[in-house]
C-alpha cells in the first residue's frame, strides 16, 4: 500500500483529493504548509476535513522558505518592471520542492494535490495533460520535472469542479461549501499595488509613447503593468494603455489599444516535459496567461537557453515575468518565463 501525503490547503479540492485516495485504498495522511497568508481559519478547515476523512493531519512551518524562495523573487521581479506569477513559482519550489522533500524524508512514497490536471506514463516518461474541468490547471504545473511528476498523484484530473463539490457534500466534508480561494494567498483581496507599495519605494519618472516622446510623468513603475488602462493619468482622444516598462531608465511606455497586441517574443527559464530540449521549430498551441485561450504558435530555439515564440494571431498584453505554456492537443509540452516583447 502506497503511503501518500496530501498537500491540504483548507479548500474543497485538496480535501476531496484526499478522500478519493483514501477510498481507493491508499495510506493517506494530510499536511498543510504554513507561511504568510495562510490563516488560522484555513488551517482549521484543513484539520477538520482530515478528521472527517479519518486521516492524520500535521502542519509544516515553511515561513522562512516561503520568504526566501517566493516573496523575494516576487519583489525582485517587480523592481525589474516585470509582473510575476508567484503561483507558478510556488508550485515548483514550495509544493513540489520543500513540501515534497519533507514528505520523502518522512517516509512517504508520493504526494498528492487537488489540481485539475492529469498524469500519464508513456514510453518511460511522465506526461502532464489537461484536466477535464473547464478551469483545468495544467498551466500552473508546467515547470515540474520528471522526478517530481513520478512522485505525484493528481486524483481530480478526470473530475469536474461540480463533481468534486458533490462528492464533498455527500461525504460531509466541512470544505464542501467554501468559495473559491483568492488568486494569491499572501496578498489581501489580490491588491497587488497596495502590497508592493508597502515594500518598494515609488520613484516618479517619465511616461513616453513608443517613439520616445515624453507625454507626462508616472508615480513609480511598480504601479503599472502591461495592458493597464486605468490610472495612467493622461488625457487623449483614445485611451492609452501601458505597452512597455523600462526599469533601468524608469520609463513607462504607453500607446493605443492596437499597440498592446504582440505577435512574437522571447521566453527563457524553460522546462519541457515530453522531451528534454527543443531542437527545432515546432507548431504548438500556447497561452501567455492562465485565463487566456489557447492560440496557434510556432516555437524555435533562440540563443543560449531561450525560445522565440511567434503567434499566428497577435496576443493581448504579453507581459515579461508571466509564463507562456505550450500544448499539443491535451499534452503540456512545457513553457517558460516571458523575457522580452518588443514595444512596436
């Protein structure tokens, strides 16, 4: 019997994942990571869910690890004028990094999470596939390596959110009626600007158009992101949008709506799943944000450790620091961090 440690979050998905594994005969334990943003209420829900399922429960205090691995990277990226996605990094380094390492040290064979994604093994290689739910979450897992995938179970991959909630209700889990959690756990009400302003000092600078003409002054680059329209503070016959951020020169570039769309860009810090290295140009489906739809693109090796992404249809607000993820049918090929997109 495999011994599995489920990463509980205090929500319905992870607790139902633990329930499914228990019903399928695994030796299931539950554990919750404690760090900034994890409330006592969430811990209480996770503990109560574990009790209802009939599995042991424990907490891991990873406050120091979260600060050094996630918060420091989040702040550093904003200082560079980029817009990071901390959930992607947190999955890679926390849940499937320090949590998985702790689980192995405690003698567990595998860990499990409540992500809506699927795993399959083919030709001695683990493949990550889209989940069956309309809001499937394979996008957030594209950075996982083969060893991590080999030690992971995803019990909800073939389920929908409605099916999961129904199962939780039928088994009287206390998490059954909880609403969807906020996007970023350590930022109250997802208010990025207020959080960042409390950490990084704002330094006013110039607002320019794509040709470099000065149009006004900004309040500090940390208050802006690509595609932003509100809060720029410039009057124009048609709305201005942020189209570029130069942290070194402390300049915000703005333009009209058509200038926000980009067809190509460079991505780095890549990870591929069905293969180790991209050796030639291939055609894929890709998206540059979790909420974006998939769109046809080609990807090809670029320089040392990079990839050039060329979309057939221009994409809205391609943003350095965000992740681009590549698919072929329902298989996640991999992805990387958007490094550079030209302003024009």
